[in-house]
């Protein structure tokens, strides 16, 4: 197929494919997005597309990759158009998204990205850089002042490497030019994510200059958000399927589920798009929604990832086809996580849980367990450890969440149940592997060796004897009996 997706071919696409109805050439760049990956293109960009289609042309998106040029190189020949494919068992719906106007590759020309972020037209800088992109300590939420990239950015403010470095320098330039600050809108799964990014950014700015630190703390809006949509990594099969449906090649489409949610604290420096057109909810307090999503969806997802991978399941849908694993995850949500939550007013949490289970079972999405298992050291504190701390405080059982932590420990040893290698992807991989290698597959040694990672477990959990004993017991069972037998013992205990 030689025909490439582009503005010139939009009119020739099949009638059922939705496409931009506005003049993309007349869009202003009002949003700079750092971390222009699949999730952003299936979530925030789609909400912005709806606002643009409704007639507000101020909010075109300039994407920025902080690492590789892959996304820029794939989308530039098609004028940064791409296809959103919503899939469920009933079929597929396609939409060509036009909100993304350009993509910059930060390492190639950091000055150009900074100049763009400092423009008066840019009102929002949003982020999906994953938990590790904030260079913070997940256990405390504080900036890691000894992080090599943070040290680099403090010494080289005009050539930053990190999202935090780019934000601070762009805000410093706007302040010097007497321009209003942009809103910093994080869309990553951090606890109290807006407060966390403001704390980290303000501390970094203060290390550069005390006045800049106060400016960030006092004048820059960092709303909290909760985002929800399952977006697997794009596969060659996705590209082939999309090309066949379009009659044109799209080098990087995104496949996702129909469900999407975005809850936003309505606090912006210079306005915002009307994302409510696509269903965004603007609220005064995001915290209950965030906790519900992190502990129910994300906690269950990580548990499925580690247990599912160890049990031999490549995707979440395959893992959910295992009756013991499905029963385990259901009980983890309803019996362990749910009692720790302050449910938002009017929320039907039982319906929410049923919808989550149905989404996990969606066979049309090939969401790989290995993808979800990445960066566990950054994810566990907000996804599972909060539930565990609250359960411990109440004297409640913790066998299921302890098994989830034990499965992560078994996973980061780098050796699967058949003696094969696991390609562990984690910013703490080297330290975790060193500890695991020294301890060997001995739960009595491996458990304290990994619990001693304060950046994950803090100072309190390793000293909690009930927690340590529960994790050691679960890990010992995983090592001796394997994942499936261990699950069976929890879900269908003898007697």
C-alpha cells in the first residue's frame, strides 16, 4: 500500500471513518504536551479534538518527545494526523485525529522547545511522562535532588533533559518576559498528582533561584487530575488492520477501548479547552476519584500483570480467562481496596467495579502483561501500598495485596518459573537485580532484601512484622508451588 494518511486523502476515506471538519492550518498552539505517547493520543488529544471541532481554535497541540524521534518520524510524513481505533467485542470505530499539529524531539533542539513553551499563545503544558519522569521519590513524593538528570538540569538550565527542567526554564523565561505562567497539567498516575508536580517543580526551581521557587509555588496552577483509558502499545497487527480499514497507511495508529474518563480540578491560570464536550468532569476535589481509580483499576492491573505474567499469560484478557486469577482480582478490589476508599458522592462503585472487570476481559484489546509490569518500583506505592497501609491500620487481612507484592518480587528476580529470563524494565532494575541475585530464590532472604528499598516501601512497612510475614509467606509459596497453585490456595482454600 503506497497511499499514506494525509490531509489530501481525508475526503477519500471510508464514510464511516470520522475525521477533522475544521481547518487545521488555522489552529493556534495553545497546549504543549510533554510525552506524546499512545496514552496522550488516545486520551487528552481526543478530548481536545472535540473542543476544536466545536469551534475553539486556540488549543492546537504541540507534542514533545523527551527521548526518541520515533513518534515524530512516524507522523511527520502524514502531517501528524493519526487514527484512533476504539475496539470492543462489538467491533471497531475509527477516527482520524487532527489536534496534534507538530512533534518536537527535545534532545535534538531543547532551545526550540523552550522557546515554544515560553510563547504567549501557550496556556497549558500537559504531561504524560510516566511516574519515573518526575525524578521524585515515590515513597515520599519529594524531588530526588541527587538524580543525575536533575543535577544536569540545575547546571545546564538552557539544555534540560527532564520534564521538570523544561518546565522550570520555560516558566523562568515567561516570568522574565512578564508573561503569565502556563498551567502545568499532569496526567500521570501520581498520588495527588497536581500537588506532587507542584512540590517537585517548586523545589527544583528554588534550587535554581529562591524567587523562582516562590513564583512556581504561588503563581503556577497545577490542577490534580484523574485519567482512565486502557491503551495498549501499538503492534504491527494494529497497523495492518488500520491500513486495511482506511485504504491508507497510518504509521502509528492507537488502539483503545471505548471507555474513557477524565476528572480535572478546575484551576487554570489562563483558561482551558471545553473538554466537557467529550465528557471530562471538572470538580473541586479530585482525590476521591483518584484513589478509587488507583486502588481499584491500577492496583488490580498491576496484580494481574505480575501474577498473570508468572502464570504464563501474555495479555490481561488471557489472564482474566483464568477463573482463579479472575476471582482473586475481583476479591482484591471488593474486599481489600474498596473498604479503604472514600467513594465520591453519587458514584456507583459496584457498577464501576463490574465495568472494570468487563474492560479487563475485553478480548479486542491485546494489553500485554509485560507492558503493565514495567516500572513497578514507581507504581507500587500508589497502586497497592496505600491499600496495604490502611488495611494494616485497621487490623484487617492483607493476604491478597501481600501476594501482589510478592509476585512483583518474584518477577524482578529476572527468572521465570521455568528458569527463563524476564526482561525487567524498571529505573531501579540494577539495584533490584543485585539484591535478588544476592538473596537467591529464598523467600526468607529475598523478602527483607527487597523490602529494604526505601524509595518503594518507605521506612514504616519494612518494620511492620505482619506485612513482612505476609509477603514472605506469599513469596515462599510462589517459589515452592508456583503461581497457579498459590492462587488456587488463596481463592479455594482447603476445608
